[in-house]
């Protein structure tokens, strides 16, 4: 019988013996007897010296395959026998203390927290400080210091919950900007800050509106701040969040605390600007508002607008997350439905 046939017979016999084994000890003995150094496969390979040189690679490959196939058959049978042993023990024992404990489901950070922290880390990398501010705020900082006096019509768009004539639930985290401008020592360098947090407005809850939501406001005060600085910063932010191939555009707008003011659009990350349902077939998606800080805002904070200029921007983490992950209803963020939340485990 040729060496080739000998190895094939050993494989067939070994697999057959493994399948017929009834005890683990039989399988262990089979492994030692067939695959050990003194086994028949090793002995058969000693005849390699009589095999023509051009056939030796083929025989060597066959020998390795025979060993692997027998080993696989033994392991498969071992798994089967072990499962039978466990099943038998479960039938015989009331409590099997050797089984693994019940797996504890591990939660994850809320997708809004992940989004906010990702944006915070981006701006920290640019040298910004993070200032959370107060949710219960003074009318003075929430409105008047942002160039929105008591009779200004812009207040109608930010109707909120008042605790007294002068205390309210803040409508925007921009309220922190006035406090930071007052406290900052400009002799030590520019002011660069973002203010993330919850804000409140009297609004009807629906798929895109909520009476409470999150904002991240940003402010930079320095000499010679321009629209170029603003666009470069927001371009880098949108590329970081929505993809490196995104572009942004500015559209003229109006905010009482910035002049000039712009709405910022990002090129649609779904269609690449070609036009689709998500971007309403325009190729662009509105993501935030921004502008150069109004001179009145600087003056009220004791900053000379002839010497310093500033840029400001505000974005909604809910909107960023909804656009990035295709979420259709803002209320899903607040319902604590684990089926919804577990989709975003470690996405950032």
C-alpha cells in the first residue's frame, strides 16, 4: 500500500473511531494513539525517504490535513459528549453552581451625551474652555446682555418659563457668554469658550420641537476676529461631525446679538449634494446659526468694540444627532426606550 493510501486510511479510521467514542477518555486515548509521536501517522511519515522528491510536498500536505481532520473530529465529539454531560447533570441536580452566572446587561452613554462630549472634545482640542452656566438665569443675562431689551420682538420667539419678573429658565446657553466676558482677563489672551447645556422654551412638543432641549453656544473674543475665522472653525466642526468631505455655506440671516448674522448649511451627507429627501432636494442641510458678535454686546460687557471683535455660534446637539443618525422624532431622545438607546452603543 502506498504512503498516500496509508494516510487516507488512517484519516478514515480515525474519524470513524472518534464518532463511535462514548467517553471522553476514549477520545483522549485516540488523540494520543493516532496523533502522538509514537502514533501510526508519525510512523508512516518515516517512509517519506522512499517517496520521490517531487511527491514529498503533496504527501506532507496530506499528512497535515489528516492530522487536522482527525483533531477536528475528536473536538467535535468532545463538544457533543460535554453537552450531554451538562444536560445529564442539569437533570440530576436541582442547582448547578458550576454554570456561569446570568449575564448582566451593560448600559451605555445616552446618544445625546455622546454627541455633546464629542463636540466638547473637538473644541477643547482647539483651545476652548467649557462653561456650563446656570439653567435658572437672570433676565439681564439671558436677554438684555444679548442685545434683546424687554420690548424687543425677538423675545416672542423665545417665550420661556418665568420664576419671577427677573428669574427664568434660560432659553439659550448664550446667557453664559456675558458672565465669561465680564470675568475674563484679556491681558492674558483671547476668550475662547463653549457653553453646553439644557435650555427651555414654551413650545408644543412634536417630532421636531420640545419644551426643553440642548444647546452648545460658542464665543471667541480677540483682536481682528473676522468671518474667515468663523467659517474656518465651523467648516472644521462640520467635517468632524458629518464627514471629511462635507462643505458648508453661509446664508444671510438675523440674530439680535450678532451682526452680520448667518445660517450655516452643510452639504448633504446622504446624497453628496445631488438632492434627496433628507435635504429636501436642495443638496444642503441647515445645521446652526452664527455671526460676528454685535458691538452692543461687547460694549455691555465692558469690551471696546473698536479694539476687540468676536464671533459666536449656536448649535443643537439633538439636531446634529438626528441628522447624523437618521432619527426622525426628537421625543425618542427622552422616552428612555432601551430598544432605541442601545442602537448607539459606542458610536462616537
